[in-house]
C-alpha cells in the first residue's frame, strides 16, 4: 500500500511548470514512493520510471547527444510529441547528470522530468550551474507526525490534530474544555512517544516490533551515515567520525563549540568543522544559531545541533528505552520541536535559541514578519511561566515585538492566559 505524503500534495500543486522536479534527501525517506505517487496522479499513460541503480538504464541515459536520448525514449515507449513524464531515480549515479537533465529540459519540451538524488555530496560534485532556473528542488524529510499517524492507520487522531490546527485560540480552548483533546490524550501520547523513540523513516514506522525497528534503523545508519557519507567524503579517521556522531547525540540541544568539542574528542578543530559540514549537507543534522542583541552578555557564536531523525539519534547512543525511563526525554521533545519549526518555516521565518552568559535560556525564538514567538519546551507536565521568558520580555518589550509566548509540555493545556500552554503531541 502506498500512503500519500504532504510533500507530494505540495509538489503536485506546482507540477504544471516546465521546471525539472528534483527530490533530494537521504536514502529511505520515501523519494521513490513520492515519485511514483506523482506518476499515479499523471493523466495519461505516456510515462516512464527509470531506476538508475540498474546499470543498463544508467548506460542508456549516459548518452551524450540529443539523438541518443531521443532513441532511448522512443525505445522505452515514450511519445516525445505528446505530454510525457520521465522519472530518473538516483540521478547522481549518472556520469554527467547536469548535461543529461539540461538536454532533456531544453530539447524535449513535452516532457516533464522528475529526478531524485540521495547524496548531496555527489550531487554537489557532479552538478553545475547549467540547471539554474531549470529545476525546482524539494527536500524530502522523514515523516512528520501527521504522516506517521496516517502510516499507523490512526486517521481519527490525525483529524483531531488537523481540527486543532484550524481553530483559533478560543476554538482550541473549547476543544480542550469539552474533553475532546483529553479523550484521545493517552493514544496520542503513546504514539508520539513511539515517534520520538524510533524516529520517522517510513519503513521503520511500518515495522511492528522493537527488534525489527532497531535493526532497520541500524541498516540506515550503517549504509548511509557510516558508509556512503564516509566513503564519498573520504574520511580516514573513522573512529573520530563515529565518536562525533555519538557526541552530537549525547549533546543534542546543548551549546556546541567546535574548539571545546575538539579537545573532548581529540580531533583537530578544522576536522570537527568539516565533519559537521558534511553531516549538515547530507541532512543528518542541522544547526540552530543564537539570537542576541547584546554580544557582551548574550551567546552570539556557539550553535545548537539537532538530528533530523530522533531514531537515528537514539541509535548513536544505543538507547531505545520507553520515555518514562529516559533521562533525555527533554532533549527528544526539543529535537522534535526544532524539526517541526524548521520544516514548516517559510523563507521569511528565522529560528534561533537564546542564552545569556549567566545561563538564562529560552529554547527557541521564532522570528517572523509580524513579531517574535518565545518557545520553551518541557518534557513533564508544566504549568508555570519560565523565568527566562519573563526576563526576556521585560528586557526587550520596548524594542522588540513579542507576538507569542508558548510553553510546550507533556500534556497540560491552557490557552486562556497571555502565555499559552500546549501538549507536545498537538504541535
């Protein structure tokens, strides 16, 4: 069974243009499935899916000329005089993917091309600027929580979250007061815990038992993070690279400084920075920069680092315990909110963390055109306003527009006050 994805719907809404649709992301995030969803939505039979991991197909599409490509398409059954769809899966495996895609785009005007790529390192090495203006890139992430619920067959819970998001503040409070949220709290909370523990790679989500899930996560880590990235980037210090992965997992959401971590890991600072860059480019981790006004009293140089998938993060520290037995529950909550904020932000939105030299901290500050949102994340049932939020508002309310103050916690809901409290499973 093929499940639809939110990103597939977004791509399809913009599918009529001439640009090449480029699906980019790590292995096993569902790029091939999304490409086939697009193919199923395509009206007409004039479509072709090509897996470039098949050497014979790869040789055909390494063709250096327009005539050679025309012959390949005709032999494969594509009528180039009619609207057609061509999907090239793992396009980075071609010798010169930029040239092949450019020829297809420029000389086959009836052909809509979808290309997928797993390794941004190989893509960066092989792709030139010749595709500028000819492609539209979509980053394919692991499943968001709504997609996770769909894959788990929990359509009612998915609709509850959808209903909650559509309501205004008063409507959300009514949903809580009427007991609607509370009736589904136990189910949502249990599934959310599973989402945090094992992550959200599609194949992992569909597996039933813990052992199979962990083995699948291990396969993803071994094949992509530990092998593909390491081999393509020609990393010689394998132990140092793997130790950094574990160090980042242990220190998820903590202040990261390359000089300090270099001492801890017995690595050169430039080596640390290179590994961080590689892991960022390959969508394993992502950095969060600090928000500051006063450089002398507020952190301005260090960053925080989060994993794009918490299952991959948990594999690094070999911890798949239930949430009630974890000391790092707060880190997992925070990692989740970071990913949600990043995945839903538009081009005019910036996300930060805030910390002073005296250790006053706000987990996230989201900066939009209409003002700032101050966001604190707590893994327990939390009903108090954090002191850091109060202090920040007192300090900057005259020069900054603070639109929202939000406390995300395990299960407490209250939208009646100036500071809003919301359960994490509704975010």
